[in-house]
């Protein structure tokens, strides 16, 4: 019995130190933090929209010039 006492004490100590398993939950989504490039991306998008509008107007004007010349 005395030979088994250290093993029994070790098992009890290990059981007392262990934590119960935590339930696995996905992390909560965090709010998107603004990066230094966000303002540049906004400016780039605006410039692309302006260029698209200018291209459409140029195409319409070219059609009107072609229609007048015929």
C-alpha cells in the first residue's frame, strides 16, 4: 500500500491542477479597423468613376460628331 501512495498522490495532484475543457466557440467578429490605405482606396474609386463618366461622354460626343459628318 505504501508503494502505491506516491502514485495516488501524483494522480490526485494532476487531477486537481487540470482545468475543465472550455467549450469551443468561434471568436466574435471585430469591427473593421481603418487602415492608412482606406482614404487612398476611396480616392482611387472616385477617380475611376470620374474616368468612366468622361469616357462615356467622349464616346457620346464622338457618335454625335460622326452623325453630323454623314
